[in-house]
C-alpha cells in the first residue's frame, strides 16, 4: 500500500527545525509574542520541535508590513507574479520527499495520502499561476459615446487564511496561491497541530521563489491567533477552512466587521447505492470513501445509504474490507490507516459510536482503539437522529442505512444540516441524475464516492458546510478579487447646473 518515501531528499532541506524553532514568520523568522507550540509526531507523540505562537501584536505587525508591500505587488506585471508561483510549484516537486515525510509525521497520514496531497498542491499552485495572466477585466457597453467603460478585477488587499490540520499543505496552498496570484498579500494561520506542513514550508518555498518580502506571513496559533486575524482592521478578507462550529464564530465576527468571509466547513456526506449497482465496486468505493485518511476528510463518505434489495451483500462486503485493513504507525510499516489526530477526536468518535449503539445501531466490526489507532468500524441499523447519522464523525466509521424507494433515498441524503459532497451509484444514469438533481449539496458525483478533489472543480459546500464560495480554477478569481467599475472620458462633460 505505501509507496516508498525517501527520508533524505537529494536537495537541501527546505525547513530545518533550527530555522523556525520558537519563532514566527513576520517578514522573516523572528521571536513570537505568545510563547511556543510543541510540534508532535501523531503516531508516537514524540516532539519534533517547538515553534512560536503568534500574538495579536504579531498579527498586527504582519498586517502592517503586508499593507506596505501589497500595492507594489498588485502593480507588478501580472506574468511576473505567475512566474513566482510556477517556481513554487517546481520547488514543491523538488522537495516533495521532505514534505511527504513531514505530512506523515505531523498529520498521521499514510504515505500515499501525503503523495496525493503534495501532487494536488503542486497542481493548485500552477493553476493559480495561470490565474495571474487571465484577462483582468471587461470592456463594457456605455450609454455615452465618449465614455470608455471598464469592469476590472482588483485585489482584496490583505487576505487572512485560516487552515485546519487534516490536509494542511493542500488547504493552505489552495487559498495562498490564488490570493497571491491576484495581487493580494496573505497572513496565513496554520493549525497548531500542523504548523510546519501548513505554514513553515510556505515561508521557505515562497522565499526561495523570491516572493518580495512582506507579502506572506506565517502566524501559527490556535483560536486566539485566529480571532486576532479575523478582527485585524487591515485584513479585508478571511478564507476559513475548518469545522462548522468554528466557522459560525468566524463568520459572525467577520460579518459584523463587514469583511468578505469564505467558509469551507464540515460535512456528513451521503453515499447512495441503488439496487442495480455492482455491489463489489460500490462497496470498494464506499470503503475508500469512509476509511481513507482515517475518515478525517471533510468529503469522506458519511453515511452509506443502500437499497434494501442489496444491503445484505453490500454490508458483508464492506465488513470484509474493513477487517482486511491494517492500522498502525505509517512511518514504520505498510498500513492503510494511521492514527487519529488527537485524543479529543478519538474520544469523540467513541462517543458517537457508543451513543448510536445505545439508540439501536448494530456494531458489525471495529469500534475499538489502541490510543489514537482506531479500528475501521461498520455499523448497520442506523437511523436519522443517531449521532452517527447526524454528526460529522471524522473517524474511520461507516454507518449503513437502508432505503426502499428513490424518494426515501433523497430524503435520507438530505437528512443532515450539512451539504458538502454527495454521491449516487447506479448504471442507470438517468435515474441517478434524477436523484442527484434533488440533493442539497455543493458537490454531487455519479458513480463514484464523495471524496474527490480536483482544482478544476468548484470545491465547497452549502448549509452547515459553508457559505457557497468555492475554491477552483473557475471560481478563484471571483473569490479573491473585487469588481471595480472604471470609466474614462478625455474631457469633463458639460452638465446643466
Ligand atoms: P477547527 O474549526 O477546530 O479549526 C480550523 C482552524 O480554525 C484552525 O486553524 C484553528 O486553529 C482555527 N480556529 C479555531 N478557533 C478559532 C477561532 N475562534 N477563530 C479563528 N480561528 C479559529 O477545525 P479542525 O478540527 O482543525 O478541522 C477539521 C474540520 O475542518 C472538519 O470539520 C472538516 O470537515 C473541516 N474541513 C473542511 C474542508 C472544506 O473544504 N469544506 C476541508 C478540510 C476540513
């Protein structure tokens, strides 16, 4: 399962720990104002290093430097901005072994997940580079013959990017790349559990690519640092990826300050399998969708909604697959599942299972853990209202609920407050499409599972999964710029008074 990762990269180390030790990156590495954060290897609990925790003063200092640097960046010929991003993409490829090793250690990812994350990130930044040379505006019709009328995109100014720990490299870059490409400066706040993959690497990559100083700052920290970023008056937009609970707070604060806020939040994603589906293929895709990265992806399959005519065979197949998966330290052997991110999350997954079983769900396999190593778990007899159905689990748990009619499948698919990703499996494309058309979801996939990421497709959710802004090559320009109406006359026209 694991592709080999070289732990010793042929190129010089990108982010040696002495560089960032006890520091934050505000126009360069320097002392932090709010103490330090221990960076740990999730599989062993071992401390990898100690990074600085950014204070509100650090945030304000970074914002002030960004304000000074951003106008010249926005005025630079846009192909030059694109060139810097293309260099970053190349550097990511060159340093991919080091980045992958760190992703495995810092997030508990298995090596193939880390590889995919790095490859996707390199692609995201290339697409962002292309954005820099897209036409920046439109020549408009005008009611006055002498008036030249233009709609043009202008940068937001300073963008605050707040990212989670589960895919920190990709999720930081999907905001950072297009924000910089369109002429903004960025204050990046990685999660304290993944500050190297979500922060330090970018300081180093962009410095090596010769991004002018002052345009990118890395401010590790938790809720307090995040709140300071949202509240800073110089920060004009917040790009937030994280839980729905935190997203509500961030949205309320940013909204009160009349800032643009893009919220990409949690999900509980329905995977609907119709009675004419190939059970073997559907269970294989469903197993991957629920267990990849220990189920800790916003788009992981939440509930397996399976037609009653095939549910017995599907369940047996899924249980067999779950029992064949190996769980362990991804740095020390070939495993399918690494550790969960922390004790709080592991205990929450246990609670969800316990409460659901108490309400009538049946535990078919799994349900146990050794520390953070959670067994792949399958539950059936699941019903709406149970925590395993209603909540985002963020663990390797596959709940199964059966249905009789397509109408019932739609109702179950729309049965949570979330609306991130959904999927329908059937060889009857017209029937699958009819169901897909009625699912309230930011993304819908026919004949695949819910966990699909491409920079080309608009990624984002509705309902409790987000406010509908999306990241992708078709939406990023709208996300990270304002439209400005510019008119030009060669002479001031005469007015009646
Ligand atoms: P989280 O909400 O706890 O934290 C996300 C980020 O917000 C972190 O950087 C955290 O330090 C910061 N933060 C915490 N409190 C804050 C506050 N009061 N103000 C400002 N920032 C604050 O989420 P998490 O547990 O780190 O990440 C997992 C969640 O992210 C899951 O719900 C998952 O579904 C979601 N997610 C969504 C997407 C998407 O694209 N929709 C992608 C990945 C993850």
